[in-house]
């Protein structure tokens, strides 16, 4: 059987990982500034994580949500402590799209309304409502398209206010990334997030903070949205939550009440996934990784801004993007093929840095030196071409 060919692949087979390094089947070492797409939060094969998962697997890996799974409560308690949202309620699922799907569904159940506001440049996943709320028509199948999702311009308070003034009583929720990831590392402005919080309160709508990529400490805060000083009604999470083990979840403010059967999943919150997520939270707290993300993010941005060829260096914590001018288009490919460093991208010309939250100065310097060396070498090649 062939694989369903939907991914354009790099010709690389990764067989092993440790910390911020991975190795291919030929023994070549790579520095991982992509984090497997913002997923690796505490580093590959962190010993505490491996231990907790192995230990759990030796006892029981899965049983259904029809029985008590104490690991879920332990996870909820730790999540409450680390995120500062101890009064919220946790619902567990398996991925970012599923988290957003559940959040929007819950907003609709809670308000009895249908309309969800999403924003230009948004990415919320590939399942039905999540993809409908994603600003990329090429991945929305005809069956997913719905008039219930309304797109408004990102970071534009005036348009949001006018929409609420005209239709506020139809709005079930507003879904927004604190820092747009797939959209190219675009930070939501504080005034914009404040306005979302205020308007949702005023009109009884639900503020959904998509924290799938920008959450879980990546920005240096547990939730990047909280920089605005306004709490969302629902936060959605996945990626860094399991450090590669598939787990997602939503945390729900106390005023939104659950009902039996309202949400559900077979695999969500299973013993093994909880063990992975508990280990991640323990390492985040014990190793003070939010502080490291903030400090290393500052350092990387300061140094990247000194490289004059890179444009619009931006982001927060370890969610950083910059624009690559056309004459250096090959930069990302060369970082991988010549310097063996993985980075992320966003179309058309953005390099995204999404490393593990325990990245070190030495590893940051390896990346920075490689960028400097690569730009120098590309400049030299261009000069040779011009002189011939
Ligand atoms: C902000 C955001 N939301 C949701 C998703 C979807 O997550 P998943 O691929 O786990 O379904 C992504 C994935 O990149 C994302 O970046």
C-alpha cells in the first residue's frame, strides 16, 4: 500500500532525538529549531518524560472515559498551578483541531447562538469548524464551508466593534491566536485582545484563545493572550502539551457549565497521554522553562535584529519570525542542507523559529552563526555572479 501523498517531504529520515538535537539514519546530527512544528516543548526524549511514559505503559496504557482516571485530575491540578487558572475546568482530547472544534461547539452550546468570529491570517486546524475558521480557502472542502464563520481583519479594533454593534447578539464566540503561527508570526496587539475580552463580556459571547501553538509557555508566559491582562473564557491547547505525544485539551472558565454527554472522545485523556502531559508540566515547572523561553527569546531577537539583511524580526519568547528578502530565498534550505539546522517557514518568505523551551545560549549561537555565515556566503556568490 502507498502512503496518501499529501506532504511535500525533505529527503531526511530522523531516527533518534535528544534535547534539541535529532539524528538521521546515516548518523548526521541536526539542531532542531523547528521543534517538529512547535511540538517539542521540553526537548526530545527528556529522561523524566521517557520514565513517566514507560512507567505508565507498564501499568495500563488506555481505558475509556467511563471510569475514573486519576491521572486526569493530577494533570488538571498541575495545569491549574503552572497556568495560574486553577478555577478553570479541563476537557481532554487528542489534537489542536479537536480542541478548537470542541471550544467552538461549547461556545455555541453555551450561548445558543451560531456565529463565530475568526480573523484574517488565522489557522485553527483541519476538521470541520476549525478549518472553516481557518483563513485558507484551499484547505476548506465544500462540505466544510459555512456562513456561521465570519472573518474580520486581525488586529483591527474598529471593525470588530462595528461588527458587534450590528450583530453582537448572534455571536457565539470569537476565536483568536495570541500569536498567529501559520499566518507568519503575527502578534495580536494588547488593545485588540482587550477589545475581544470586553466585547465578548458585553454581548455574552465566548472568548476562545487558540493557544495550540503560542501557548504552553512558548511565548514566555503560559498563555500568550494573557499579556493583555484579560482572561479568555476558553483556552485551547495541544502541540507542546505532550511534547510529541498526541494530546490536546481545552480549559473552560467556571461560568460555563458542563452537562453529561455535551462533549466526548474515546481516546482523549487516556492514561498514557496524561502521563506524557504530566511529565511535561513537571519539567516546565522544575526547570523554569517559561523564564528560559522569555530570556532566550529576547537574546535571539536582539541578535537577529543586528543582522541587517533580515527584516521585521518579531514574536515573543521562543515563537520568532523574520522575513527573508528575495536575494536570500535559499537561506532556510541552506540552513538545513549545509548547517544541519531545522527551522520552520510561513509562506511566502518567513522563517519561523520554534525550538524546545530549554534551548541553550550555545545552541542559539550555533543558529545565529550559521545564519551569519550563510548570508555572507550567499552575498559572495552573488558578487561573483555579478562580476562575470
Ligand atoms: C494555532 C493553531 N491551532 C490549531 C492547530 C491544529 O492543531 P493540530 O494539527 O494538532 O490539529 C494548529 C496547528 O498547526 C495551530 O498552529
